[in-house]
């Protein structure tokens, strides 16, 4: 008779352990860019932090947001524009950290007459829809007094293409310039079919900060696991900052399968350095610029102080003695 409670207790313990193990799995959405490498590396050191990270790669930031909506992800890495658009349309997410700054270049063909934004008048410019690069292009064009549209008739014709297709469009002379991410922008320059026109960091946004976001559910209901993940994020980022050789090897070999050169990687990271931090002020400025340039579909612009939550980040940095 006494065996029954013992068996029940054992079963209960197994279920408890299973639930705990399930809590420690973190579903991460990421993008294939050089400056997203430290985020990707979290899965390599997750066991050291007591978590298992399941990484899922996406083509662009809005796709990551859709996966969070579908409850397929707990955490996502994306440009701020995608996070802001998602939150402004009711997606329950928090921005919990920044992980890279910059990561954009306006690139034209060699020998082009395009030397500045104003020279884009009468030209075709490629950009990926729904990313921070579109925001930066729109605000730069507006500052130069240029109109734009996907259809002919405006000062600049915008050609929407996936990041992976922008370089090929420039190489094939299907566009005159591209607003591109890294390492693809550096790759175009180093292979000789692109030249830098500018880095678009002279707008009120400055160098855009890439955002690490968590679903509200994960942040609020799985705090212990969320804290472990954030500690792992800070560790991975510090490793990449302190050990550039490790960062280069991992990004070139594991993420890009040696499809980019060492020079491509180094130039890319020079234009998109790793970081930890983000502020409500930066997200608010980006939100305001998006509203002013009608970039991104926002049902209602949001107050960044309500959804930028850096407490877990600060705890992780303090525990690792990082300022």
C-alpha cells in the first residue's frame, strides 16, 4: 500500500522535472547578417547558462514578428523598425536589449554619377521593404527634398527586393543604387561592383540600433528562463567584442559557410559594431521618424517608455561586471 504514494511522488517529480526542462528551452528567431552573429552564438553557449536555445532563421524582421504572434518564438532579433511596427499594431513584445549599431550603406555602381543623396534624382534605388533600411532611405530622401514611389513618375523610383537580391540587382544594372545591410554591402564594395555613397547616420535616428525583443508572455511568465537567456546574450556579445577572431570564424564559417571573405566580415563589423544597450529615447525617435515619413504600418505610434524593458539586461551586465 505504501508503494502507491511513492510511485505517485516519483511520477510527480518526473513531471516537475519535465516542466522545468521545457521552461529552459528558448525559441529564438534570427536573421542572417554579420552583426547578428553574437545573437546566433547564444545557442553555442546556452548549456553554460542552463538553457537550450532553438534558433530559427528568417529572411527579414517582420517575419520574426509574425512568428512571435503565432507563439512560435520567445525571443527575436530584428531591426527596430520591425519591432516598432509590430508593437504599434498590437503585437505583445518588449524590447529588452540592443545588439548592434549601424549596419547600413547606400551603395552605387562604380563610375556612377551618384555621389550624394541628391544625385538619386531620376534613378532607381533598391531597398528591402519593411526594414530600418527603408526608414533610413525615406528620411534621407525627404531631407534632400526628393519624392519617391515604387512606380515611375516621382524623383526616385524605389525597387523593393529581398536583401539577398539587392546585390545581384546592382551587379546586373537593374538598379542604380541600393540601401543594403551588412555584410552584403561590404561584399559588393570588395568585389568591385559597388562603391559607398554614404552611411545614412546623419538623420535624427543616428546609427540605428538592432533590437532584441521578447514576447510579453516569455518576459512575464518565464522570468527565470528569460534572465538566463539575457545572461547568455551578454556573455556571447562580450565574447565577440573581446575576441574578434572567434567572432569572425563563427560568422564566416558557421553562419555564411565561407561565402564571405575575412575582409567582408571586418568591413561589415566596422560598420555594425556589437553592443548591448538600447534606450527608450532611441526607439521613440525612430518611431517618430517612421510616423513623419509614413514608413511602416502603424495603427497607433507607441510610447517607447511603456515597452522598452532593460531590467533583465542591467541585471545580467551587473552580474558579469560589465558597464
